[in-house]
């Protein structure tokens, strides 16, 4: 069973995919800046998750947690921005 952080991350990733699909449906170019930013943020989040799984030192684990939180906040912001753009 996944912990709350993993469930939240999974939910956020699914929300990101849905937002990208909404942007596509609203006739915004698939290569638009917001879609690229969301994809980059998802890649960053995945990279952080991999890093987290490879570190053993408590300080580096804390660092990974803070990076993940920051990446989630960034992705949430981008999703809000995409939602506004899709609704426009």
C-alpha cells in the first residue's frame, strides 16, 4: 500500500495528464509552452522520486523530501495555469 505522499503524487500526475488533455481539446497547440512546462515538471518530479529511492543519509532524505514538495507545488501551479488556459 502506498503512503499518503505517494497517493498524492499519483493523484497529481493523473491531474496533470488530464490537464494536458484538456489543453489539447481546447485547440491549444500540443507543443505550447504550458504543456512543455507541465511535462518538464512531471519529469522533474520523477527524477526526484528516483533520487529519493537511492539515498540513505538522513540529510539527503530530508533534501529529497523538500525537493519533492517544491516540485509538487510547482506542478500544482502549472496545472492551475493550464486549467485557466483550457477554460479560456
